C-alpha cells in the first residue's frame, strides 16, 4: 500500500495539557481515513499539524512524501483543507470566491474560469454562481467551501467535521462527493463526531482518546472487536418462546416483543448450529436476525463516554 500520510510518535501539548501523546498513524493513498474522538481529544490539532498550521512538539509526519516540518511549502502544494467552519467570503458571489482561489493558486485567467465553472457544475451551484454567498444555505456554503479546496486539484484533502450543521439531504450530498473524490484517487483524512458518517465513508478508523490511539481498523473490525454480537429469534406466541428458551438455555428474553437474544459471533455456521440446537422448536421461529455492535458501542467501550461528551479535563483543548 502506498502511504499518503504517515505519523510516528506525534506529540503536542498546550501548556501543561498533553493533547497528543506519541500517536502513530498511516493513511493509504486513495482511501478515506477517519479520526474519531471526544470533544477536545486532539482531532483538530492532528489536522493542524499535518496541514502545517501548527508545529508538533515531537515525532515525525510525512504528507504526500514530504516532511511537514522541513518541507512545509511542498506539503501545502499537495493538500487541501476544509475546516469546521466555511472559509468563504459572504460579500462575494460563489463564482468570485472560486476565482479568488484560482488567483491564489496562480492559475491563468482562462484556466481559473474553466475550473471554477466545472466545480460550480459539479457541486450543483451553477444557478447560484452569481449570487452573494450571504444568501446561500448552510449546505450550499459547505459545498462551495469544498469546491474552493478543490480548485488547486489537491491529491490529499483534510476534512474537519465537514457535515456539522447540515440538513440530512445536504449531508448525503457531501457523502457522495467524498465517495466520488476517493473514487478518482484522492485521499481523504476525515475527522468527525458523527459515527454513522465514519461507518459510511471510512476505509479505516482510528479512535483517539486522552492523546493516544486506542483502536485502529476498518469499521467492521472495530465493531467485531467488542462483545455484544447476538442472534435474535422472534416468535409468534409465548409458548414457542418458552420452548426455544428451554432448548437453548443462556438466552436473554424479551417478553414484550416475544424475542430471544442468543450470544453468537453472527456467522453463517454459528446461526446454522443454533437452529440445529432448536430441533423441532425451530418451526416456531418467525424471524432470525443478526445484531452486531455499532460504532457508538465501540466508542463507548473504548473511551467510557459518548463521542459528543466533553469531560472537564478536556475543556479548552482542541
């Protein structure tokens, strides 16, 4: 795997508070990598270091093959950054915002207009191109913000909480845009507190807590790493439920919904063995479903608190 980003022993403190305590990360080129963590866990600080906005106290980071400390200009030329809040000028039109970015990237006039027109079309902003941004909805502003990031054709993009405050439709549109970018070979480094977003988009996820990476893997690997997977059996009446409970033993009963939960790894072999254990009582099963922990369960198991909770010691830390 070709690496787009590597971090080794990354450390950062603000005053006496250690935010990053020697973290190691590797992000494959052309993938989406998501960094999860509670408020104040250091997600934004990590992005700021990797995008050359903040200097690390220790460790080494390479982005697009360049050392962020010694080759900052080369790193900036290879990346795009979309922060938590839209960096657009409300007094300019959408088109003018994009042309301003084209000028900052030293694109020629014709090339700048060509790229701006293409991005306005790509992000469904053509009809609003000559309206001032102050009239845009939140979703339109976020799409314009990402379009401005793309005007320089970066191969690595840092997205820090990209869908915060968006309505469900705009959020879905942003997700599809991210998928399309990765499909074209762009690397996405995504920080988010929306666990369904990470589950939907990320190839790999790192969970950051108290300055350390406490878990790393694909969404499925992380969900399989904690207990809680079970097979749920639904029944038509209480007699069938009782018979199955006696046959299986060690189940969790839900009288109100006439269901049994049976601990299992959820695989096909395990489900088949479970039904064989039921014997003749299997005929009373109306429905069989497999339930696995979601990323909320993973996050709580690893950190001891929900992703949106800010503990006292984390306040005022990014």
